C-alpha cells in the first residue's frame, strides 16, 4: 500500500455519522491541502473555520473521558501541500489557532527548513470548539489563546534545530515538492489557507506506520514530535506516522480496535499498555481487549506486520511487589501473540528496548529524548527481521 492516511475536503465527511456536515458547508480552503493524522472535525460557529481532531466524534464517545480529551490534540498532525506550477511559497499563508503554545516544524520534502511556536496572546480569551468548552484545559495546563498567520517562507532554523531528533537516521520519504507543516500538540482550529497550492497526490506520499499506545507512543518527554520512538521508527522505514497514542488512557477499547482495523496502514505498532496496569484493570480484561485488537487489525491487514510491544521498563519494575502486575500483563501479551493464527503478528519484549537510564528520573515512566532514541534503535532491527521473514 502506498496511500498515506489522508484527510482532505472530500474525505473529512466519511465516517463521521450524525456529526457530518454537508460538503458545501466545509470551508473551501480545505481543498488546498491534505491534513494528515486527523480524522475528525468541527466547524466554528460562523462556519468559516474548522477544528480538526485525531479521531472522529463517534469513536471518541466510546473512550474514557481522558481518552476522548486527548484524542482531540494534534500530536504528529501535518498540513501538507504542493505548489501549483508557477506558484510561489511566499504567497502561502496558513491561519490557525491552538489552545496550547504549539511547536511547529516546516519541511520541504524531508528537509527541515524552519521552526516556530504559537505564543499566547495575553488578554485574549482562548477559543474552544463548542463541543469542547470546559474539556480541554486544567489547573496544570489551562487553555491559552494562541494564534498565528503562518507564512512558511519566512520560517528559519534556530541554532539548535537538530536537537531532539537523536537516534536512527531516516530514509528518503517525500519528494521535494511536498511541503509539510508538522504540529506538536494543542487543539488546532484552521481559519484560512491562502496560496496557489494543492494536496499531494498518492504517488507523492510514503507508506504509513499506524501506532497506538500510551503517552510514550504519543511522544511524551521527547523534545519534539519527530523525536518520539514511533516517529523515529516510521522515518527509518520510510513511512509517515499515523500517531494514535492515547496519553494515560490506552485502554484497548473495542471501538478503538474496530477503528484501527479500518485504517489504511502498511505497518502497525501497538505499545500496550501500562495505562491499564495503572488504572486497575484486571489482566484477564487486558487479555480479552488486547486479543480482540490484535485479531481485528491482523485480519483486516494480512499483508501488514502487526508489531506488539509489551510494557516498557519503569519504576515499578524495581520493586518485587509492584513488579508483579506489569509482569503479568507482559506475559499475557506475549501469549496472545504466540498463539494467534495470524502470521503477520509479532511480539517484542518491551523490557529489552529501554534501559532504566533512559527513563525520566522524575516520573520513572516516560523515556527521555535519549530514551526514545534507544527504543527506536533497538526496535528497528527486530522489525527488519520480521519483514525479512515476511519476504521469504
């Protein structure tokens, strides 16, 4: 498969059930770009803008409150476009809002050309999509009013632009004519796109790695989105990343499994799930949910490797009493993978991917930037071995 996950004007409508709006009500500017890693939207009250989410409303409604909240954030989201013949990058402007001081990276093909960050506008009320009022902020992370009229041609590289993406080197993925605006979090609302541009064609896009898991898969504690172990792994295989990491709430719900099974993908990566240990799920319930998830995706994508990573090392493993439960969950996942009839399912022992030195010393659960690089460096050879077996 060589069709990256896409979301452009024509496909936003699909799969949104009763929440879908008529195509003629969507802002015309959406037809100019491809939105990657988004599959849900909500029009602004005036109908002139649109908030974009990683999951559609009918899937989010079946997740936990925390899961539904986190899946509206834009981690690893991309706005992709190609200049039409004779058009100039200087004429391109992307107007957007966020409820966080969102990091933005701008790429031409695979080359990082510039970075910026949405900064809070003091004294301005943050914008919240109508369905999310009161649901996206907290005392620790209050909503902020962040806006930008992004002109990609003006972005420059900071002095330390290479930091945060240590690890395995990427292979070529995108032709030079494909421009990408990579978003690093926040609830994104697009209010306008100007310029003589079009979405990339399928043949201009790489295969897709679809990842699901905890905040670690989502990229927590990596210095930037491109430095997460999932992003580094995708780049090493020449894939784009469909990041469905669900911070604090990767509970392997049936509806989430059914959704994942329907996603276009060439490689699936599941890191499951320390969240279920921490939230008191019984190992039998994890076994049932994980088995359903793995079977559904492997059956729907028989030619795509489905790589399942057991719980990575964390603080509880250092205490014999608290180490019992994560050990049981790891064993359950391995048994599921070993007993499945699907030849495309592969188990990876998470305890072999990360050293304790690669953990954040404060919370002892999230990898540092170096930890993410370590995971990717140890995971990639294993996936390469799985792919080698597949080819034989």
